[in-house]
C-alpha cells in the first residue's frame, strides 16, 4: 500500500481486537420479538477488526455479553484484510449476528442488499434524533428512508500542535474555538515556515498521508470534497479540489515545511508514525483524527493540544465513525440490535469516552469529555468539531473509485504531476464508476 493509499483505519486500531469468544454468564435464549431471522439461542457472533482484549470497545462487548447472558464470539480479522473477509462471510449464507463496517462502505453494502434496515428498531425503542450528534445520527440514512447502520463513536479531524515548538519559535497558537474568521491557510503556512528547523530537525507541518485531507482541505476551499453531494461527480478533480490538493503537496514540494514523499512513504510502515512525529517534536502541526489522542496521552514527549483546521472559504472538518450494522441474513437480528443499542448507550458511552479520543454519538457524552493533566487541555473542541463536521459524500461504488484515484495522488505528492493533471487524468474513469459503469 502506497502512502497515497494510507487509510484512516490505521489510527482506528486503538480500539483493537483479538480472535476468541467472550463466554460470560449462563447463556440465555434470545427473545423472539420481531426477529427476521429467528432465534439464536445463547450465542451471538460479531465480526470486527483489530479490537484487542482490554481496549475500550472489547470491554464494551464483554460488558454487553455479561448483562445479556450471552456467549459472544468475537471474530477478529486484521484491518487490511477486513473488507475482503466481510464480503466473503456475507455471501456465505452464514452471516454473523452483527458486524462492524467501514463507514465509507455503508451506502454500498446497503444498496447491494447486505444490511438490515434498522429504522423499525429505532421507532420501536423511541430513539430520538435530537439526542444524538446530527453528523452521526443522519449518516446511515438512505434515500429510501432506511437506517442502514448504527454509529457508536465519532472521530473528527483536528490540528494537533506541539505547543512547546510554538513557544520556542515565538509563534502564536491557533484559536481554541471554532472562530468565524482568522487562522487561515496563509496563517497556517506562515506558522509552518517559522516552526520549521533546517536539515529535517523539525518540520512545521505533517498533513498527508492522512486521507482525511481529501475532504478537509477541498471543503474548506469551498468545494464539495471528494465527490459532489449527489455522488455523481469526482469533485476532487475540479478546480477547488485540485487547488486544495496542490496546496497540500506544495507544503513539501515548494515550501519545504513538510516531510517529503519518500520520508512519509517510509515512515508510514511504522504504526502511529505520524503521531510519533508530533509527540517527539519532529513535527509542529499535524492533521489527524481525534483517535490519536490516546496515543499522545501515553507517549508524547512534548506539550501538545488540539485546534481547529485553518480556513479559507469555510472552516469545516471531516467526521469518521465507528459503525456497527446487522447483516440482512443475521439469524438473530433482535439480539444484534440489543448489542448495537448497548454500544451507544449510557454505560458504554462512559467507558468509551475515557479514552478521550472517541466521542460517543449521544450529545450527552460531551459532559464526559473533561480535561485532565494528560491533555489535551482544549478537549472541549471535540464537541465544536462535531458541530462543524461533514461526512464524506459517499457513493455505493466508492471502493472501486478509490482504487482509481488514490494511486495517482502519489504522483502529486512526489511532484511528478500537478494535482490538476493527475486527478484530471482519471476524472472520467472515476465518474464512470460512480455511475455504475466501471
């Protein structure tokens, strides 16, 4: 996998998972309710990726199994292999009770008929939209009114700053709130230049290979992001998108305030490399998701905090989520829904919020994000980020589209092609795929 194909999932591994079963309590028969697939006895299975024993999500699953009197078989698959395994399992006729699903692919899986509509469960249990962050609650809604999945945690993008470096260089820190003006792209670049030290001792910024840049910078340049809102156009290749991508590439190519492509490519082979660059003082500013907070709380050697992204036409950020779903062929959807609902409930939210990196989807979870002596001091920014976050404009064909445009981004980062030329060369191919022709 090239640096241009670097996935947000690598930082989500902080949630973890190992193969095995959680067997707790005396197994109880599943309630029948309005189950579409029949009862599953006292056993339930959950297909997920990289959730290790002792991590927050694993503990939530363990707690659910205990209170439900279930034996929960956690079927773990390494992240890089997960989507292939998921497709195989869903087509095998032996679907798990519940699954974790890449938020990017919910639309596609639902369109294929692989996911159960959860709206009847939401209606039956009186789930109210106003109790949840809109960017999460509205995300799984489909054109036909279905609720195809259930997010349990949100993970917005922020700018991490090495505050020690700012103090040393005499550079003013960005605003701590989501200001309507100021802290512009020009301000970001100016700060990056002042924060950079020669001979690679310290770079002012590290933006790629985090793929969230494909949404954050184009949207803040006034565009739609990677795709148009109706997911028919490859807007990353249009003027506002290509200009934003080129601006990011030029941080390294022109301004020399960013590690070069070869350095990033080599570095990303090491888990948490980008976060470690910030935490060890090799980088002064880092674009990353809030899922990086737990790593920095445990490993950073410098003082750091989180701030909003710089603005141009807008100040927005990307939101990604930990998303669970029920396969259409689940043998026990009632039990699956009980598990999903628990994972977004009060007990689970309290546990998940302890990491400080993942905001549970209920608005009440904001009260759980209280700063402590480990940082970040500006933890309240996470709620502001969610209020100003956008989800990627997804197509059911996004998996295929990415295999076409992500490789050419490597030519942009390395300076072999301009963003306009590289992205323009695949624009029609991507749009053919979005139209279902690829």
